[in-house]
C-alpha cells in the first residue's frame, strides 16, 4: 500500500475559523480526495464518492480523537456511514471515535509522542496552531472546518432577566462588568489554559478593553475574579450551575449563575434539562468568537493511501446534507449564512439577541498569547518588587497636567496596586544617590503578601501609604546601576516557585553615580544571576525625555525582561501591565 502527502497548497493551510457555506468545504474536500492517489477515474471506479450498497472488501479502520462535545455527533455520523454502506474505494469505513479533551491531545502531540489515532477533531484551530508551532511535535494537517459554535454568556433565567434578556444587548466588557458589580451574578468559566471557549472569550475581552479608557484595569480585575471560579473543562463548568430553582441552590456561593459557554454546550444542556431549569444565552453585540472544529490528519505521512482517503471521505460526509443534519441535531452550526432559529432557541437564544451576525475575524495569535499570559499571571499570582526613581528630576512638571513626574507616577502606581489580589506579593524600593549611607537605595516596604496583616493594617495599606508619600530627594542624582544590581539580587534570591516573579524599575534619567558599577559590568552580573528555571524578568521603564531607552532596554534584556519608554507618565500603569503580560507569555511553561 503506497504512502502519500497532501498537495503543498493544502497541507500548508490552517482551518478557517469562520466556516463559510458548506458547499465550499465539500468541494475542497472532494477535490482533495480525488487527487490524493492515482486520479479521478480510479477514484470513481473505486466507489470513493458513491453510497455503496455493499462493501466489496474489508473495512478500513479509522480512529478519530474528538473534543467531548463533538464526539457524540461524530459517532452518530459514523453509525450512519456503517448503516448506509458509505464506501471509500469500495471499502467500508469502520470509524471509531474517542472523546478526548483537546488540550490533552495537543499536549501529547506537542511532545512528539506517537499517536494512536489517524485524525483529530479538536474544538478549535487554536490547538492545531499550538501543535504546529513546536518543532519537535507530531505533524498535524488541518483539512477544513466541519462545524462551528459561537461563544457567549449563558445564564440561569433569573440572572438573565435581571439584565433585561433578551431585549437588552451587551458588549463583552459590559457583560463582564455586570458580573463584577453584582455579587449575586457569579460568572464561571472553564480554565482558558485548557478551554478554547474560555481562552477565546478572555482574548475578546482583552481586545475590547484596549479600546476604552481604563479597560486594562477592568480586564485585570475580571480575570482575578474569574480565576477564583474556573473549572478544568467545559463539561465540568456546567456542574457549577444551581441544581434546582430553590433558594438554597440559587444562593449557594459555590454556584454560578452565569457561564462563558459555547452555543452547542448550552444547546446540549438545555436538551437534557427536560422540564427542568434551562439556560438563556447572551450573544455579545460586539461579536462572538467561534469554535471551528477543524478536521485534522495526524502524522499523515505515515498513513496508508486507504486510510487517508477514508479519513477525507468521512470528512466529506460531514459536509454533505446527511452529515450536516446529524451535526445540527447535536447543536452545531454547519452554515454561517443560514443559522437555524430552532437551534438557537434550544440553546437559549432569542431575538433581538444578535445570534445571526457574522463571526469575528480570526483571533490574532499575538492577542491570544497576551490573553494567555495575563491569565497565567493571574492564576499563579505575582511577586513583584517595584523600584522607583526619587531623584530631584522627578519634581519636573509634566506638560499640560499641572503635576510633577512624581505626582503622576504615584497615581499610576496606586492604580496598578488596585489590580492585584491579597495573594499577590508586592514591595517598594526607592533610589537616588546615598539614600542609606553609601547605598543609593532604600527598602520602603519589603515584598510580602498584600493580605498579610501587621499591627493595625495590611501589606496593601502599607504599600498604599508608601506610594502616596513618595517624593523627590532634593539635589538627589540617579544611582541607577548599583540599585538595579542590588534589587535584582534580592529578587532572584527570594524567588517564589509557582508565582510570576518580576522586578519593575522606573527611572526618569541615566546613571549619575560616578562611583558605581559600569553598565557593561552590570549587564555581565545580571546575565550570571539569570536562571531560566527561576525566571525573574526585569521590566525597566524610562519615564520622560531625559531617560535613555536604549540603556534600559540593554539592562532589561539581560534578564529576559523588557525596556520601555514612556514620555507621558500617565501611561505608566498600562505600560507596566503590557510588559508583565509579555514577560508572562515568554516565561509560561
């Protein structure tokens, strides 16, 4: 039996996360099937495209791993193929479908482990991209999307009614904001590290928040809150809903009244509810990201021609009218241009909810990485020491504000402090020259857990007071190099496993201490202190026109961190957040 590879133009492509009319998908798959081996005539004579009345040879076994939501529908299509003698080259197709979480399959394929399946249908092309990005991973080839399901926010009827469902519509940030404002509206989700629905929703929130003032703070607060109410998988998150409409269940703080959920998951839940509690579904008016279920060949170079052709024949069947009817019966969309009102109604949607609007554009990989980085930091909690320049130049006015550089820096730091939880560990140093004997720096608040109490207040109270009292040192110069080395030594020596460890340094000038270590010696020392197994990125921010961006970039790069320049100190808070996200994305396992 010969082996084959798919044509280059096909094999290089990824599944379209916005499936168009199924006619196009079927046509592409059909052409691929016909050209995989000897040619069109051979394929037709072999009964590849026919609904054979009998099987002339032994059946071709085909093992498929599918996301748990898709697996029942694929089994139903496989049973249809068996009952109707659907053939590939005259062979029946003996399809076995195993339900496996998409992230688990992706992790196994990324490690390069040999797979026991020939095809894979995850719930999103995000997983295929993740595998394809690893040089040592098992090769995967997406052949096209077989279905889709938009992601929205499902709620128990009482919660939906309180928000004006279905007449009132919301954006993603408005829905998240409503959940944050009302303690009774508890919002749950599957872990975005393990759930495409959770990750796509979080990415959409990040993207939407970037367009509004203070949006980054809102998303950080939402992520902190949501991280306390996550489940390992999409199926498990459904178990967090109230079991019944009793006051005991509805008021149980462990129960969620709202969930980030795909339309298909809401459809399946409502279908099994019978006469019991059902969910209502909000479709955010700024658009829903969609699960796109790419049919993916696994290590296709090792597959026999018969197996490959059988796999693509099965995919073709999924796009034909009989396959589509089965997929729709299980709550999947098969044509974005013709949305079934019955499907939407059973999923909990109702006009004027914008359930029929076009899918969002494919989510950029950079946006997904940033969202995942934010989430990783949120879940792990942070250990961050902040080092602030207190030299005399920080008294310089910021044009157009009526405030000094230090005034605006204080406000930005207090704003940033509000985004951290009691589990985060934050500390504060300030520096100039000769602040503590010969030392250019002074530890104002040691880096400790914000919720810890000492005396009459918490660590958060002490930090808030210390930030508020920061003031420039009269005639003080900038002792940048010695301070950076001392602070980095302290941060690496006190590294806490399981947290996002970082050092944030703000300066408005260049090093002005003639007796300090040189820049080259500093970089050498930082390189020696850096340990990839215990990452502590330095996030160095040059504030104002007198600071040297190239200098902070060189110093920060030695630690795996980043150097930023901010001419407007009011931007400090958002720059710190973006830099932390970037560092978290680079250092996450």
